């Protein structure tokens, strides 16, 4: 299940780019030829992020073309 490794990589990218800001959602673009099972990736995301600084952050999906797999967007909580 390579989705576990992908989830770890996504979490690392998200934490690195958050720079202390509170994340709300991480969106990844996945193409039909990327050989990534969205349900498995979402499950692994929950495992990888629990008990971390990004626990509870949603993992969202965007449709892409071909074999695309990329972290496309990070959405942050608005600060009051």
C-alpha cells in the first residue's frame, strides 16, 4: 500500500509549508492514471496525522489529467 508513504509525504509538505499557521484542508490533485486509491489515501492520512500538529486537517481531492499526483492547495484557518 504505497498510499501510506504518499500520506506521509503529503503531511510533511503540509507541515513544512504551514509555517506555524493553522491548516484547515490539504488538497491533492490526482489523475486517473496515477494509480492512487483515494479511499486508501484518505484512511492513511488519518493514521499519519493523528497525534500530530495537523491532526483533524481535512484531505481533499481535485481531479487532474493523466498520471498527475501533486499537492495542489493548502487552505488555512482565518485568524481572528
